[in-house]
C-alpha cells in the first residue's frame, strides 16, 4: 500500500516552502487510496515546542490536508538507540572526537589544495586508549555513519536518474555528543519502520537522500520512491529563504488568503500545467501528476494568490457565508441579497464588512466641486426609502429630465455621492440595501 509522510520539525511555523512537500505527499497518498502520515521530527529538544506542533496541525487542517495518523520522533528514542547499537556492532557507526574548529581547519586545508572538503575518517581507527585519553581531556564523542564509497543511484520522480559518488560525501553525523539523534538517522529508521513507500521533498535534500539510501540498506529496509521538487525563489528570482518568515501559512491565512487559492497555486507552480482555481482537494488530486514538474527553481509571487482568492470567494454559495454575513449585522431578509451584490466586489471575505458599513451607516459622500450643485439638485429628487429594485432607474430618469445630464456625467457623481466609491456593484442592486443616505443633508 502507498504510504507517504510529511515530516516537519516543530521548531517554527509552517511556511510556503514547507507546503509543497506536504501537498505532494498528501496527493500521492490520496490518489492511491493510501496512508498519509504526519510525522513531527522533534528530536531537537531545545528548539521543538508544543505551540509549533499545534500550529502545524492547525495549518494543515485549514488546508484540508488531513493525516491518517500522527507520529512523534520523541516517542521513538529507544528504537533509535537500538538501531544505533546494531550499526555499531556491524561497524557502520563509529565514534569521533574532532571539534568544530578542527573540522573547519581540515575543510579549509582541503579546499586550498583544490580537493573536496570531505571528512578524512581520522576517527575511524582510533584505539580505545586514545578515545579514553580524549575523554579525559573533556572531549565528548559523537557518531558518524560509515558510507560505502561507491556510486549511489536512484530514479528520481522529478529530477530523473541521479548518481552520486559516495566518496565525494562526508560520512554523516547521526548522533551528537549530547545524544541527540539527527534527522538523517531518525528519518531513515522511521521511513523503514512505518513502511513509507514514496517520499517527496525539496531539491536541497538530494545529498541527504544519497546517504539515507545507504542507511536504509544498512538497517535492512526496502527503498522508497524518491522525488525532489524544485526550490522556490521570489518573483524576481531572488532567494526566498530570507523572506519565509513573512510567508508563514498562518500569516497568509490571517491576511485572508483562501485555502483553495493557495492549494491551487502550489499544486501547479513549477509544472507544465496552467494554474487554475480548483475548489476541492479532490479536483486538485485528479489533475496532479508528479512527472509534470521540472527541476528548475520556481518563482513564487504571493500576489498571485489574490486573483485566485477573489475568484474562490466569488464562487462561494450564500450558505457557505451565511454565518459570516449574519455576524456583520445584516438583517436576515437582506442577507442573501447583500451577498449577491457584494460578493463580486471583494477579494477577501473580510472586505464584506466595508460594504455593509457603507450600506448600513451611509458613506461619506465624495462630491467633486464642479458636481456640487448637480448632486444637491439630484438629492432633492431622491424619494424617501425604503428603496426598491426600481428606485435607481426611476430616480436617474427624473434627474436626467430635470438637469439634462446623461451617461457617465449623470451616473458617476450620483454613485460617488451615495457610496463614496467610484466603482462597485450595479447601483440598481445597491439601492435596496441602502439603510442610510448621508448625502441627503
């Protein structure tokens, strides 16, 4: 059975860069009728916080990316310890003692010699007495995985055939001196134990994948299908990572971005398919094809979310917004009419409040000096409310007859006087909603 996972670290809130991995893995599982696991990679005890775990779940629920089960790495520490012991016995996990300063000097020396800065395995053959001496000096050992120095190859679902020479990669650190199990190791153990069959993540994980393939093989697991999606840049191709704090999903939600808009954009961004609004994840899943995505960096512009949000909101039936409209104080007998009139003149649902403010309390009239006398004459001809569907046509006909004005010169000053806006819904539809007309005097 197809099993995928989304494995964020609860050390911060989800941002737009995380969403692609979450979506792609979700869609693969749902299309196949499989299992989608939310796995919280929370082995970093200092930085992992419950508020971030809760925030991750809220964001995914907002988007409808529901999971079949939740796993937490912090609940699996005994399992990692047992697997680490097995790797020590087999000679694939070895203890090292170099300090960050010593490693940095080694890297610089290799670079100056024109060689790749790969760890030299100096700690691999340390005798026990030397390890004891280093510990007596106050050093703490940490653990590296011994890579087989051969080519690591896989058929990537997006990038195509990948081949990496393991000799060009440093033996990865799997366990820190303080005992913290690092992502590369814990993730590999989890993927094996949880039967993960497909993994989609960012192209910045390609080297991780190469090393994890050997770790998975060393612990006797079967290899999943890997795919690495392109990384996002800003609209001008600039690095996006520095702006991710302003592109958190919770901030986009708070600003009024519609979940369907975000999902529709991210499901097609970087693919050969056009971006089109889809109103459900089922629709998005039908058209999702991993092979349609390219490897080149993908430009993301948050402004692209607003036309989609506008379209989504305009498609909503009244039943979907009934409670929101009622909360604005719109009378029940006007609520559906109000939605029909206002919905085509908003981008965010929060914009509804501004229109009801205009209709219910009256707008500050906007009257150009050259139109002042005309508006005063017209307002004298405006009948007393309540207004009907026929009021606008009857009133403007009377004003035209009395003043001789017509066309834009007739209609625009009256619209601005009644609504304070140069643009908006058809005035024939607006008139029955007007509770107060300030321009009367």
